[in-house]
C-alpha cells in the first residue's frame, strides 16, 4: 500500500495517526507525505480540482458570483466571535485538568 492510501484513510475515517492499520505504511511516512503535499501545494491543487468538478456536477459556474453573510455572523464578529469563545473554552478545559473532581465549568 502507498502513503496516499494512508492519507485517504486518515481523512476518510478521522482516525488518529497511531491507529493506522498495519497494512499501510508507518504513520511517520504517511504524515511526512501529507506535510510535503501541504508544503508543495499539492493539497491546494487537489482541493481546487475537486471544488471545480463538484460545482460543475451541480450545474454551477466554477467560481461563485456572490456570497451571503447572515446577521448572526455579523453580530458574532462584532463581539469578538470565535476568539472569545475559544478563550472561554480553553479556561474551562484547564480548570478541569487541574482539578479532576470539579464537575462544574466556571462561568466567563
């Protein structure tokens, strides 16, 4: 089997690198190929090709001519959006890690 099969297996199943089946190359080899493809632009080219083909199959132009932003997205961006949420979630994770018996998540 090839490293490409290993990459597709990880992306398709969502498994962890250490859970690759034994009939695939070692996780270090598969990961090295993934990093190489990221570095040399192969992943971007694959994504673009799949994107264009998918839009073509749906009967759409290769590039969208318009975009939509709903009011909830705008409100979230004004208040700090994901960045403030990420900070709150990180604090909760750290507090649970420090005190395993703690069952409540601190309010932010």
